[in-house]
């Protein structure tokens, strides 16, 4: 059973006539360019779970979305030998009108602490002593029907905590294919897994021997295997010990005493887990127009 959450990416940036957006065309110096509508593009970021206003890319600048630390903390709920990852979804929505198309890049650039401190995700490796540092976060496009069940395999020997798949020059809409400027939505998946394996495999063998009335014997053997692991957690802060002593005097004047010890292992608060910052950089694409000399 896969647990899911959803977020949304939407918004707008626009271009006007050809004279104001000549980058949408490829022409030579001798071509006469008529005044005509060149197209418009929409793209921005919104966290639908928070119901915040869209962060609009007005001039093609990057926009951002954070995967909450509470999503990273869902690894604490994973149990068993091969638990399913926790799945969190987000949507990228936009449109390109006229001759324009739209690509975008996604980069996981940093962890954002609760106090706003930016912790760079250098080479995809998380900051020490965070849940993500002992986990794997994979970000990839969803399949048919927004399905996230086909989690990509990890490269062998790769020690990064964050992996992005098909996140570079990803096409939201090909150029000159959306003349009605209908919004296009793509779903992405973020799958979080705890990395540490069980502490060990324990094997128990049981033997039984029975003797029949005729003196014959029968032997049976069975085996139980158990994987033993500590619950998922951050590194312990320490072991705290409390000792209590009591002494009492009876009516006959005798004394009795006893003591007891309580121990507790204290762990950091997982609700302080940093969020993961995703940055989306949109890029306008166009249909390339060959020079007139090459067309003749």
C-alpha cells in the first residue's frame, strides 16, 4: 500500500508581438519580418497543499517548490524488510501559445531548516544528522494515470541521497503544437526510502523425535527466520539515567532499603527535519525557421 500526498505547480510568464520577442524566431539578416503575434507562455509554482498563491515567473526566472520536512519524516513509519516508499506528488502546469513551446529543468538545490537556514545539497548529498542523510529521495515523472509505482532503480554504488530522473530539458509542450493555449499538466513523483538495512537475520531450528509402539522413530526439523531491526530514527542524543533509593524503618526497629534505575534513550525531534527546495527553470522553445537562401 502506497501512501501519497499531492502538490501543484502552475502560473504564467508572457511574450507579446514578434518585435518584443525576436528570440522566438531564427532568421537571417535579410529576411523581412512582418508584425504578427508571436505567442505567450505560462509557468509558475504553487504548493496546492498549502493553498498558497502561485509564484509567477514573470520574465522567465526560476520558480521554486519545497518538499516539506514532514514528508521526509514519513520514513519513520516504514517497517518490515522491504517497505514501500512514501510517495509525494506535485504537478507542473503551463501552456505556450502560437509558435512557442516550453521546456523546464528541475534541480534539488538545498535543504531548508525550520529557522530558514539554507543547507546546500552539494552533489546530491544531504546534511549530516538529518533523516534525508540516511534516506534516498527519487524524483521522477509519473506514469499513466499519475502512477508512481515504477520507482527508478538506483545506480550501483551511487551514494547520493537525492536523485532526479528526466529532469533536464523536460518538455512540457513542443513548439507550435498548442494553438488554443490549453493548459498542460504533468505529474511528478517524489519517493522517499530509508536506507539502513536490518541489524541481522536470526535463525532458529527446532527438532522433534517420536517413538512408535513398534519401536520405530520419526524425526522432524523446522526452521524460523527473523529479521531484527531497530525502529527508524535519527542518531540518539544520549542515554539518560535516573536512580531512586528508598529506606524504611519497621515497628521492631529494623531497617529495609531498595533502589531502582530507569534509563531512557533520547532522540532528536523529527518534526525539525529540513524541507527540500526544488527549483524549476522554464525555457521557451520555438520552431526553427531556416534562412531563405537555404529554402530556395
